[in-house]
């Protein structure tokens, strides 16, 4: 039993968030998800702003995950809370890329927006 004690101490038993269980292999999962997301993003138009921003962020995180072997240090470097939360965010982003590709969100609207639809957002406040 003494041999296994250090191994048992290294295993994360909770995340501190209700309903967010510890991930058995978060680094491996992130590498797979980020790689998948980058491949999917390559299929979107190159001038699509979402693709450019998301590719930049995903590539940055992918390189960080590749460079860092220690999950605790990786969690600290990412600065996004528990690594399991980062995995959930990466999965959600991966799903969003699928949805945007399906909807072809970069294409123009089928019917033009009514005149003045966006005026309220840019209206000057009286001084």
C-alpha cells in the first residue's frame, strides 16, 4: 500500500465545481479537441472574422498544451480555472464550429435587414 500512496495523492479528486468531475486525461483531450477544431476551421472562408480569431486563440492554446506536460502548470499558464473547465470550453467551441459551418454564417442574409435596424446601437446620447 505504501507504494501506491504517492500515486493516489497525485490523482485529482475534485475540481471545486459541483457537477464538474475531474478529467482522467485532460491534456490528451485538449490536444485532440484543438487539433479537430483547427481542421474544421480550415474549411471556413479565410476572410471570415470568426475563423481568424478562433484559429489564433486555438493555435495559441494548442501550442501551450503541446509544450507543457504537467497538468497543474498547464492549468496555471492557461489561467482559465480548472483544466476540466478548459476542456468543456474547447468542446463547446468545437461544436460551435460545426454549427457555424452548417449555417454558413458568413454568407449574406437571405433578406436584407430593415432600414434603421441597427441605428439604436450607434445612437448618440444627448448631453
